[in-house]
C-alpha cells in the first residue's frame, strides 16, 4: 500500500528556564520544548522526516528505509510514524545484533531490522550502498542517517517561526541566538537557513572528527546560503553517548531545579556546554538565547536506567 500521511503540524511550547548559573551570568534562556510535540514522534525528528515522507507519498512509495544505531531516536520516530500512518519501515542498524529498549520498541512498532556490522555500516557513504537494499525493498524511499539532507534541514527551518510566534507570551520582544545539540548538523543548518540574522551555536554531541562541520557546510552550500552565522562547540565529553558522573549529576540537578527532562546523548551535553560557556563569560550579560530541546528522551533508558515503554507512552 502506498504511503499516505496525515496533514499534521505539531507545536511545541516555549518555556523560560530559571537556573542559578544563568542568573549568575546575567543570561536569559527559553527552551523550545520539542520533546512535547508528541510522545513517540518526538523532538526535531518529525521536522526532519516530514519532507521525505511527503516526497515518498507523492512518488507512491511502498515504505521507507533508513539507518541508525541501537538507540537511534531517528529510527524510533520513523517506526512510530510508520505505525501511526500505516506505512512499512525498515531499519539498517550499526554493529552486531543486540537487544536494547529502543530495538524492542522498533520491533513492536513493526519495523524490520537488519544489522550491518560495523564495516557494513561504514559503507553507507558509498555511492552504491543503497542499490541492493532498494532492489530488495522495491518501491521504498531511502532516508539518510538521522534525516541528513537539505530536505530535512529545510523542514527544521519551521522551528524559527514556531519560536518567534511565542516570544510575546514569555515577555520577550526578541532574542540574540540559538543553542542546540548537533548530531548530524541537519537541524542546525535548518535554523541558519530559516533565520537570516541570529547566530546559531551547535554543541557537538560527537567528536569533531565525525564530520559535522563538513556536513553543515555541504547543506548550506547546496542551499546557496553564503552566510555562516553559526559556531560549533565541543561538547562530546570524550565520545558519542559517553556518560560521565559530572554529566549525570548535571542532568539530575537540572531536572530537579529547572523541571526540564534531559537525556545524556544530546540535550544534557548541550545544556551543560552552555553552562560552561556562561561560566567562562563567553556570553554578554543581558543575552537572550533559545535552547532547542531536540527530544530523544527514549534514548535515556539505556544510559540512565529508566524503563518506560515508549511504544505505549
């Protein structure tokens, strides 16, 4: 059956955060709570996926196939969208077969899983990578890892208007910059494309040698965007998905004081990097920023011990 998706425009509230380190630095911060757009198709994932799904529906595709790891927020949102809108999904996973809370969810939501090993997954950048998979799953639409691509970035540009429409409600007339985690850099590129004047800070969830800078530059070049109003900040803390005790304590304290749920792969590291930035005096007093909560709370389970069933939330 060809893909059909409902006309769905999720919204996220803007929440002012009050934390001691913000007050000490004289910095105001509001959070665009993309974790609240939907319990399953959560965070920035729908905004990246929607353009690809619209393209797949227009082409009469029979399903969607994409890539990710054993805790992938992207595959989790894709599987949930497939279950909700009634289209088939296939996930190509990094590494050897193993069971995680996320892979359990993927299977419960009907996604077919294929484990590629590590060498097989590294081959995803080869020009012929998709050929055998699209022969096996004839009529399927392929989406790059994490929704990487100009279509995904342009889908995230909608976040600018979403935040701007709520400024008056929180008593702001404007703000100075965006702050968010950067995994593939797709959402960051979307903010640069959608906001013609404010700076965008991307806190790297992966080490610098993972190619985020090159990917962002590629997306902006493809869009014909000459301005480079962004800065990438080291925030990986030793590697992707590494959780140390200072990060764990920061997340728990922020949740208790600021009433903001975080996870350690993206949002926790990004907000901790902002705290360090403020404590080093790298933002002028009186600065106003919007922090994008990119969701991903389902991935918290493996690293922080939560056991929620995210197929039923």
